[in-house]
C-alpha cells in the first residue's frame, strides 16, 4: 500500500490562548452604596433597585432617554489632580466578572445576545480548533474605562489589570505543560498587551509569550475619538442622544489614550476644522480646552502623551490583522453651531473606526528593529468590529493560529 501524507492539527500541540477585548468589549457590574447621589429625581427613583450587583455594561437603559443620564452618571470617571489618578463616581462600586474565562467576552448582555454579541463567533471558531474555555483558552476582561500611566504616575486600576493579566499568562502556561502563551487582543486591548510586554523583562517574555496577535489595533489613536470628545458618539445606536453620553465619554481615561498621537499623525495636518481655528494632533490640549473639557488637559499632558511618544518593540513575534477599505473619519468640520452638533466629515481609508495610518503604525515604527518579527495581514472590506465575526476574517485568524501552533506531518498507511 502506498504511503500517504496528510497535515493534521493535534490538539495537544495547541499553545494556550488568552483573549483580551477592546474598549467596551466585556461586561461590567456595579452596585450603589449610600454615598451615591443620583443626578435628579428619575435617577433617584431608579437607584433604589440597584443596591445589589447589577449589569452596568451593557445596560439597555442607555437606550431609554430619561435613563440615559442615570447610566452615564454611573459610568463616569473622575480625575483627582492631587492624587493624580482616576476614580469611580462616589458611591458607585464596580467589578469585572469572569476574569480568566471567555464568558463575559461572548455577549455584552447575555439576555440580549442578538444585539450585544462580541467575541462569540471568534470563540466558536476557536473551539472548532480544539480550544476549550478554562483549559487552554482564557479571557482577560478589564474595566475598559481606565487606562495606564507612565512611570512616576499612579494608575491603580490599570496597573492591577496588568498584574492580573501577567499572572493569568503564567498560570495558563503552567496548566499547559509550560508551553508559552499566544495572546490575541482586539482594539484597545492591544495597547494594554504591548504595555505589559514593554514593562516585562526579555527573559519573562521569552519564557511565557509564544506570539502576540493584534486585531484592529489603534496604535496611534483615531480621529473618531476627537468626534467623541467634541460632540459625543452614540455608537450608531439611533435612540441615543450623543450629547447625553458626551460627558461620560470624556471622563474615560482610555478614551484620552485613544486620541490621535502627534507622533504618528502629522503635526500640521488639521483633523478638526472650525470657523475660528483648526486643530491637529499636536493641538489636542487646546482642543480639549476649547470644547470645554479643560479638566482633561493635565492628565492628557502628563499621563497620556508619555505613553504615545514611542511604541517599543517587545521582541516577541507580532502579527497585526486589520481591516481596510472602509470609510473612516479623517477630518471633522464644525460650523456656526459649534461642537453641540455632529460635524460634517471627510473620510479616508481604515476600518471604519481606526485610520489606516494608525493601524499600520508598527510597520513604520519597527522598520529598523532587526530582531523584531512583525507580520501585517490586511483584509479588505472588514470593519473594526466585524473582524471578530466576518467569515473571511475568522478563517484568517484561525489560519494564523494554526501556523503558530505548528502543524505536524503524520504518516498514514
């Protein structure tokens, strides 16, 4: 009988895989204490039902006009200049459920699966390859409202998350025979992962990290974020007034982190144009002041800018998978009505959320790094979030994982 060769994937060869979600990509829970002061009568009446843990994100009450303000107040962060850190609204306690599992990444609200699906299609594809939640597949959800800060500045929530993620990586490796881990992140999660790798020793990275896959990573921020700060962003939900969520969105430390980086966006290129002046990426402090969010200027200058000045190569293999060919905000035009009206927009290339310049930033930044392996995979007509469910994108992700896990040739008689 002739000898035949076939290429087969052995489940025992799978490296453990950790999924890190993007901004808004996992569930959050909250409860209200006696210290909480609701903003208005309606919110006060609504608050009496929330003394126990409840789902804060995604909460469908954001879709109900009178309750949007209540939702926003509970989600709002506050920067304390004296403590140089961010905190919840007084009286609002929050927690991230199911750390270590993919459970809170599948749907933002399990009771509304048809409209809040997130990583469910991706996880299903991974399970078909032999991955199992809690065995060789893990989730690393976090409080995505918070960001990180450079050395010398406190960042309690963000730093604790990096600590927990690092421990999860080590435990995942130990539970899988010491195999190094593949970390697969989406959007904002990619910035956290890169920061973890940059803040860890080369010895640790070599021992515990097999590969880093970043999906739709906003390495240099987005112009879309300037619209969010100026006018609010309804996330495409028609019932939500963007002005009602604008203050809450401005308060998010991670949203500050996602503003366009002056290092990557040309310093003189106007991103926002008004009747009185233009704003480039280097004008963001003045932009924040002019949109009446002066409290964001200090943390932006001291905490955010130092993080965006350089994208250090981590030394571990990196693959960026991005969508292209989707019209993405590139220049915002505001008329006589100012920032309280949605702008006219000129669009450019990107994934609908992140500009192509930002998606491809690592190619430029690491071009002179001989010891840094970088692969960029472009998928036409795939958007920022559809990369997690589009069939073509999912096949590409699975193929990349298969290559990393190293297919094995087996002889078959």
